[in-house]
């Protein structure tokens, strides 16, 4: 689990952030809150979070300066900056302070969740290059196995890379990368192969029509199913059934 610190001088805003994140099912735990930049720096020393969600406008040390000081002390901490102001100068300052992302208030839950996923991806990639290969291999293998199990169970539904990524709480880009690394093929390609395998079983073991088999294995039309089947097998579904019927 990744540890998150919430920083905003408005208690209500912190409650909203907490609610959004705790409802997201992301692999995070909120380790504390701070109401000012100075308090945030103190809390970072105590809790050592992986990620900070930081408002810009706060009394005393603002979010930008707090981010600069925190990154100087703990450069691996990710920081997402929040602000009610859309001035370009603020976004420039956030970038110079090495913030991971910059979000405008009022915060849209999906935008916040996507920004947090991006930050977690950066943290995961950084850990991958630390001297702990066995642990990283096991973590990645577990996530890939969960993705494969989800596909094997849900191939008949309208699922995609995004769907599977949401299920295992990763961004699509990061899941795609580790899936390819562990299996040697893309996740979408694997999904297609599972659907083809299931379709071949039904072609041999049932009297269902091609349309029915296409629908039952997750293809959105029989023509698309036939085209994908022929591309992979070299023959159409009807020909495959005829060739394997005694």
C-alpha cells in the first residue's frame, strides 16, 4: 500500500479528498492531514508518505514552497498540486517545484483518481529499479496473474485494457508494460487469444450458430469474429468446424 498525506487549509476540502480516495479502491492508505505548508513539512518528517496531495493557497508557507522544501529533503515523494486558480504562472511554478500533476478546483473525482494513478505508476517504476528484483518480480507476476484470471472469467463481456487495469488498480499504460514484459504479448492480444480459444471449443462441442458463438465469446459481431478468427487460424470459423467434424 502507498501512503498518502493530504494538505489543505480547509477541513472540508480535506474531507472531500479523503472520501474520493477512500472510495477509489486504489492501493493507498491516508497516513495524515495538514492544514498548512509548515505543518505539511513536519508531517512528512513523521510519516514519510509516498504521495502528497497539496493545495497551493495556504497561510504562511504556500503549497509551492512547501513542495520545494519537501522535494529537496525527500526527492522520491510524489506531489499533486491543487488550486482554485487557473493562472499559467501557477502551473509553471508547480512544474519547477517538481510536482507530479496540477489539478484545478473544484476537484473532479475522476481527474484526481487518474492523477493519483499516474503518481503510483511513477512510484512503481522507481521501485522496479531499486535493488530488490525478487520482490518486484513477485509483485508484477501477481498483478499479471490477476489480470489473466479476470480475462479468463470475463472474456465474454465487453472488457478492454482499461477495464482490466481498473480491476487490478493500475493505469492502463503500466499494466500494459508489465503484462508484455511477463508474458511476451500485449494484454489485448491475450484477450483475443482467450476468446479464440473459447470459440474453438464451442465450435467443436456445441451446435450454436456462428452468430451465437461470436456473442458468447465477447465479439461484437459475427463478421468481426470471422475476420479475427481467420487472421489467427488461417480459416473461417465455419471451415474450422467442418474440418474438425467427424
